């Protein structure tokens, strides 16, 4: 997807992990609002995991399984945050005036 394609990268994957896109000019439409809400949840989850990571890594008694599970959760959250950042970056670029 390129910023000028007019498609919005959605914050979830389709079958086989393929990206999903939304084609609409209505930023207040149901699917746009749903995507905004899911992005907000994903960013909140990432913030919570960051706090959990700090706590777990400061805990000398945290076993390898706890650290492994944390790494797995952080990897998923990072993947989602990257998708949100990519989507929002494309939206910003698509809304820039020509010549900027």
C-alpha cells in the first residue's frame, strides 16, 4: 500500500496473516470508527505490557518461562503497534497538501 492509494491499513489481519484494507472517504463511518477503537485498545495493551515488562525484568525471581511469555506478548504488541504506526503514517501522508 502506498499513501496515495486511498486505502487504510486496518489494525487486524485477514486469512493467512495478510493485511486488510479499508476503502472509504468517510472517516466517521462504522468501519473507520471500529478501526480507530481497536487501534486505541492495541496501544493501551502495549502500554500495559511495557509496565509489566519493567516489573518482570526488575524481579530477580522471574523464571525463564515468565520472561519467555513476556517476550511473546511483547512481540505481538510490537507487531500491532507497528501496524498502527504504519496505518497512521499513511493517513497523514495522504492528507498532506501537495508539495509538502
